[in-house]
C-alpha cells in the first residue's frame, strides 16, 4: 500500500491545533506566557509532527513484529520529549511540580478537545464541508462568500470573548486568604492574585509579593518598622538594626520595560495561601514593601506573584 504524506499540510494543521491547545492550557493553568512564546511552541509541535509523519513506523498497517513495538516505543518517547520542550518554550522555567501539572493538564485538554472535535465531525454536517479539502481540492475553489461569512462570524465572536474575559477579571478578582510568617509572628490577611505582578529577586530570580507598609505593624517590632520607614524615606541607612539587614533586599521594578526604581524587600520565613480546600505553602518569600494602599476599599493588603499560585 502506498501512502502519500504532505509534511507541509501536517505542519500547518498541527501548528494551529497546538496553538489552540496551548492557549487553552494558559487559560486553565493561569500561567503567564506571550503570543510569541505560544507561536514558537506551536511551531515546534508542528515541526515534530511533520518530521514524524515521513517515517514508516507511523503507518500502523506495517507489521514488523518486535521491531514495530520498538518503533512505537521510540515514537512515544519522541512525542513525550517534544511535549516537554513545547511546555518549556511556552511557559519558561517552572517548578518541577508546576511542570508536571502543565504536562498532565495539556494531555487532558488534548484528550477532551479531541473527543469534542470527533463528536462535531461525525455528528454534524461539517465533514461534508471538509471533504473537498481532504480530497486535495485547492482552497481557491472555496467561494469567497463562504470565507467572508466565516470571518464575519469569527471576528465578533473573538471580540465578544475578549470583552467577557475582561469583564470577568474586573468583577471577579481572585482574592485569597494568606498567612505571612516572620520569625515567630503570623499575620493573616487577604491577597490579590495578579498576573501583572512580574517582580523577581534580582539575585536568585525568585518571585516577589507586594505588601503594604502599614501591614508590617503586625509582623515587625517598632524598631524594625522605623528602620523600614527610614529606607522608604531614603534617609541614612546606618541606623538599620544588624539582625534586620540579612533580611532586607532591594527589588527593582519597571514601568513600560524600563527600570523605574527600587523597592525595599523583606524576607519572610513562609507564606501560606488558602485557595478553597487547597493550601499552598511557600518558604523564604520576599515581600516588596509599598507605601501605597493596594486596594482602595481595603479588600486586600498583599499582591501575590503569578508563579506562587
């Protein structure tokens, strides 16, 4: 039997499917990524699919005994390694636990999306529309009226989705209960999960949360609070207590991609984030201290980093 394969078609189809799956994964996992990263990751997936499509072990009708089993195992390993690379390119460096979650979530999304596509294909008339494409009829034979109608439907749908997403994020902000631990003191308050918080420790590149200066009264002694106030006012820092100095760092923050200033950061022993029935515990987290209120209505006093949740 002769099988004719078009690697360019395989690449294009897998590129768009992978991009959609990665976009869904980004929405579900709430991990930050950029369109460029998603495009690059989808391109890697499409390229891997195109390369695999030209090898004979993909064709299930070829029976080579144990060699077929070996080829199938090799194919599975290649696909899994490709998946790891795709996740890495799309979302960058993650903790091992988050990396495993992303891989499992991507597999589940692919499984359910595949089932949905099969249901639509076999239980609707859309397969009749796709038959000409499958039979290698060029796209130029599809009427311009059909393409224009499709675009006119997709553009408003995409705009409506983006609008609803903005409304949802504005009205239903993710606010969690958190516990902050410093030495032997604990402060329980509310925190906002904000994907726009991109602060990192400049030395170890660990995520940094933001806390109101007024909230430190529950964690620090009066002497330590005065020392923090001295730093905030850019006064002489020689009066900072010796025991506080190892816990202080300066966190650079930027505005429109340019370094705008420095914020003093306090090393906390631990923070605990309560998300429904789930509890996330993070050790040695730096809290950048802000002299501004984080919530005008006092709904929260801490802003969480996007990678801590």
